C-alpha cells in the first residue's frame, strides 16, 4: 500500500524531471519491477531536501540497488522548479549516509557523457572509472557515451 503511494510519488517526479530527448526516464512498470527486487531502495526528498514524510510533497528521489556490499545509484532526480537550491545534493548525501549504514563500501553510477549532474557527483568524490562508447541513443538517433563513476565510502 505504502509502496504503491511511493511509486506514484516517484513517477510524478520522473515525468517532469527527465528531458525526453535522452530517453532516461523509467516507466511505471520498470519502476515497479525494480522495487520488487530485494535490495532496491527508493528515497523521496521533500522541499527542504529531507526525507519526505507521507503527508509531504516529494520533489526529488534517488533509486538504488545494493548487491553484496556494493550499491548502484540507478536514478537521481529533482523536479525542474526546485533545482539549484541544494535538494539534489541533500538527497545524494542522505542516500550515501543510508548506504553506509547498510554496510555498503562502494557506490557505482552510470551517466550519459553530457549530463550536468557530473559536477554534483564530483562534489561528492565520485571518480570516473570507465566509459561505454555510444551507450545511450538520443531521441534524434545520435549516440552518447556512458561514463561510469565510483565512490568508495
Ligand atoms: C541532477 C539533479 C538531480 C540535480 O538536482 P539539484 O537539486 O538541482 O542539485 P543541487 O541544487 O544540489 O546542485 C548540485 C550541484 O549540481 C551542479 N548543478 C546543479 N545544477 C546545475 C546546472 N544547471 N548546471 C551545472 N551544474 C549544475 C552544481 O555543481 C551544484 O553544486 P553546488 O551546490 O556546489 O552549486 C537535477 O538536475 C535533475 O533532476 N536532473 C535531471 C535528471 C538527471 O539527469 N539525473 C541524473 C541522471 S539519473
């Protein structure tokens, strides 16, 4: 029940946060399937960058999956009208704190090469460790590399 509410809240953010030209947004079916896998974590952020209580509006989220002491940050998003005021930073830092308390030692993420989120990841100490050539296909059909980042915590 609560899980379904949280899926609704995350999907509402998903629909405005991702520019369709990059094809990065997940649909509801993908999000539901992901959350059914053990070790998948959805964190919802309120307007102050804290964890959104059930009665609070959620304006950002992280989605991650942990396996054997490693965790992948699958998605991070903040709705456009609440950007550039530290909510993305704040939710990323809450995510890192929770991952640490789960005993995670290393975080991975993958990002399209031209994403401005890069500066956010670098601020938290993520380092680029690999590049997958032409991994993403844009709406216009051109290709973009994916960069893999890792952070040891
Ligand atoms: C990435 C994202 C979550 C950042 O959220 P945010 O709330 O704007 O983040 P913050 O306000 O905490 O800014 C974090 C840092 O990102 C950088 N940043 C934010 N907006 C930026 C912009 N428009 N251009 C360049 N850098 C930017 C800054 O370095 C900032 O650091 P600072 O606080 O030292 O200035 C948000 O832009 C987003 O939802 N983007 C679309 C979804 C996406 O592409 N997610 C990543 C791949 S899954």
